[in-house]
């Protein structure tokens, strides 16, 4: 008889959870988790779209702010330039106004023949500089009186004028562009109180005389026609 070896007929213990039975649940679990991935991508894309919209909105707001600031800056520059020009014109006008008495003295010296030698050169240089700065002299004898640019210091009547006329320049006027810095001081003359009526009356009489002469000539021509003319007589 052979002796049986103890332990050979016993089946080995298989650990629980190993083998194909455990592999199948794992595969099932992995197949169930795969559909969750597209939902995550959609949420991420929606988040990116929202962020892009916010960035575009912020960019539009900043662009509008920049355009508004640029417009305000351009207006500020124009205003500063306009103020600068106005201040310069006022400063030049004030300076030239202070020089007007000197220019008046130069004019009187020229009228009296005293503008000679070095004084003449200095005076002409000063007048040239004043002209370059925009100073213009005005007022002439014989021009109509304009109360906006003339100041009448003397008044008289004259038979040879038909309107109020500047007959003497007592002090010339000065202006810079269209701005009057000193009106011209002048002597004015007006027509004689009855001169215009006399002129109108004499004109009317002349017209009547002319009409009478024309009428007499027409009558004489008509008489000649009735008599047949000098040849027929």
C-alpha cells in the first residue's frame, strides 16, 4: 500500500478580489466615468467665453475713456493757444500804447523839419519796429467823419463839403488789426445850414429853365413844320 501524501488533495486558497471577476467591475467603472469628460469641457468653454466677453466690454470702456480724454486734451490745447494769443495781443497793445506819445513827438519833429542826423535814424527804426508789431496809423484830411474811429475836437461849417468831413488831423489814430488803441483826434466841418437847401433850390430852378428851353425849342420846330419849312416859303 502506498501512503497518501497529506495536503496534495487540498485546493489552494484563492485571494478574494483577484482574477477576472475583479477586472470586470473595474472595466465597468472606467466605462461609466468616460461620459463625464465632455460636460467638463463645455463648462470650461463657457467660462472662457464669459471671460472673453468681459475683456471685450472692458476694452470698449477703456477705448471710450481714451477717446474722451483725447478730445478733452485737444480742447484744452486749443483753449490754451487762444488764451496765449489773446495775452500776447494785450501785451503788445499795452506796450505800443505807452509808445504813442513818443511817436507823436517824432511826427511833430518831422513836421517842423527837426528830424535830422542820428535822431532821424533812431526815430525811423522805432517806427519800423512798431509797424512790424502790427501798429497802423490812420486818419487823413478829407475823409468822412466816423465817430467809431474819430474824435472831433474842433467843429466848423464849410460851404464846399456835403457831409461831416475831417478837415484837419490834430493827432493821428493808431490801431492793431481791427482793434483801435487810440482814435484819431480831428477837426470836422459840416455843410452850411442853408447851403443844402440853396443847392436843391438852385438845382430845381435849373431843371425848370432847362424844361422851358426845351419847350421853346419844340414849339419853334412845330411852327417850322406847319409853315412847310424855309425852302417852301
